[in-house]
C-alpha cells in the first residue's frame, strides 16, 4: 500500500478544459454529420417517409444492418451519438441506386453521396481511418455506449495480455483495515491481498503474487521510520505472511523475501500448467505505529497495480467507527504511475476515463461471489490479530477487466482537501 503526499485524486475523469484542436474537431464533425443526416432524411422522405428499418429493408432489398443504420442516423438529434455507425461509402452507393430505381431524383441521392464523401474525407484527414475516428468521436461524449465499448476493449486487452504473459487470474483482491493505535497520533493497519483462480498458461519458474509496503512518495522518503510490519502468523516467520488455510491445497510453493525500498514480496514457484496449476493465494500483514492520517496526509488510499492480467479487481477499505469521520470517497484508474518514491512526470501519469467508484456497502467483511471464503478469510485474519471488525465501515471498489499495467486507486479524503 502506498500513500501520496504531493497529489490528491478526486473522482473526476475528464479534463475541465479542452484544447482548441479538439473543440475544432468536434465542431467540424458535428457539421459534417448534420449535413449527412439531413441528406439521408431527404431521401427517406422521397421514399414516403419511412421510419422503420424493416420497412426500408423490404422496400429496397437492403441488408438489415444497413437499413437500421440509415434510420438511426436520420432520426438522431445529437449527430455525435451515431458517428460510429455511419455506413461506408460503398453501402451508401448501394442505397442510392436502390432509391433511384424507386423514383428518388438522382440529384437528391448525389447530394447525399457528396455528404458521405465529405464525411469519409473528414475521417481520413483527422484520424486516418474509422477505428481511430470512432475512438476520437466517442470520447467526446463519454456516454453509456462509450463505456460499454471501453469495457469490451479492456476485456480484449486482458485476453491478449494473458496470452503474452502466460498468466491470468479470476480475481485480484486487496483489503486494508484501519483502526486506532495503542498510542495517540498513531493507528494500525491490517492488509490482505492475493489472487483467486490464478492460472499459468505456460511454464514459468517464478511469478510475483504478493507485494506490500507503506511509503511516502515525497522526495527523500524514509519509508515511515518507526513503523513496524509483521506477518499475521508471527510464529511462522516470513512464511506467516501466507494465509495457507485459504489457499489452494496443498499449500502453494511460495518464496517470501524482502525487496528493495521497503517492499515485502511473495513469488509463486514452479506452478503447474492448466487446471492442476490453478491457484488461490492469499497473504496478510499487520502494520503498527502508522502516523494518523488525519494529522498528516489527511487521506488514506489503497493502490493495486495490475501486474497479472485479471478479470476482476476488488479493493475493500474497512474503517473503525469514528476514525475518519466525514471523509469522502473517490477512485480512479491511472497509467504511468511510478512504483518508486520518485514522483512520475506529469506527462507520464494520466487518469483514464474508466468508470470506477468506491462505495460504502455496509459494515464488517462482505461476501464476494467470485471468492466464497473471502469474508471468512478476513474475519479469521482479524481474529488472529485480536481485532473485532464487526462494526467497521466497509468501502468497496470493483472493476472488471482492469487495464493491464494500470494502477487502481481507492481513497478516502478529508473534506477540506476536496474543497480546495
């Protein structure tokens, strides 16, 4: 787990300002699409004012998709919304020929084709092709359709990354639990993290499946001197980080080691391929003498880097009642985030427009259908540490098919920070 001292991320995903170039692109695209829409509408009026795709399909013997596209584009009130379904010039020429056979004036269809050619020129000049153009124009609205498409792209990236890296997992889970410490101005934290249904696709000697630390990203950070980290089961030494009771049996072969810059790392060794190698691995650690965030950063955050392709990432923050009263939730997905204590250049670190929320879902550990033993694991770990979390506030983030190598951040912030 990392905290940042130099930036606060609020759940705002679109820039509040637009470059003049992007605004010019939108204006030109709207103008061209409006002209095309009007030209298609005029042809349909000459055909008797057809409003249903099935009627147009049967009347002109068009394929169903083309008929639907033409009606949809002609009826739109916001041209940008249907920019990604504009028929190709070849399809429009087929429509024009069929319309002429039914008595539509040639000059009317030619005007429509001129508008279509203008659209094709716009696409080539601004984007080089339809694929890039569709991304550019859909980003102008960020509507439900855009987010549905964005999710599908993330799913496709998951499949490709699985193939290229030779690994994938069903769930990546991360749970951070905060309570007051034994001393004033300090608190304590329990952390659980791991993978459910981790599968190896080809032979790999070692796969990193656990990494955890507290740190500050300020230059010259000292990794919070005086803070203590220990495994949940202290009597087992470093192997006590592995919660073997909730892992795939027999216990997976995991090597625990101290990495550079304050990291504790766990590597899965010599995993089997296919179903015999499908693993659930879960780890836990306890941090003591943590500076009370209300007196320092005035926010708490949990970050999960997607370094194994995964179908679902799930982050829980469980907070002792009254520990951070009135603090507000936010969440984001970032790319280019530095995993060191050197702040990433602004030109490298960006927030993506992926829909993600940190939501309060009740008190105590909550079920995860993809990991039925999750709440039992959290409760057992807390009991081992002597914590009763029955009434702790539970904040949860869920995101399907997170972008490979992105950073998912869940945060609670003091209201004063968000008002600045």
